[in-house]
C-alpha cells in the first residue's frame, strides 16, 4: 500500500486541490519523477517499521509456544 500512501500524502499537502483529479495528479507525479515518485521515503519507513515488526513476531512465536505447551498438557 505504500504508493497509495505517498499519493494520499502528496495530495493532502497541496493547498489548492479544489479541481485536482486523482488520475491527473498520478500522471503528473509519474511524468515529473518516474516510478520513483511513488516510493519516496520507502527505505526510511522500512527502517522505522522493521524493528517493531521483528519484535512483535518474536513475542508472538514465543508466547504461542509457551501457551501451546502449557495448555496441551491439560487436554
């Protein structure tokens, strides 16, 4: 969903967007900067989200194993 967020944020940052259409805005972005325009800030966002996702994944796996082993003995 990253290109969607870049387009949404770019459209919101324009002050005069009364007659701005989505298709014309996307075409303008593409013509000015190419496909890279839709992934602006991707690596910075990746480095911001990656540690949190890794920690959540580790906790999920750990507690899944703990509770599975604990409650498996009760059955």
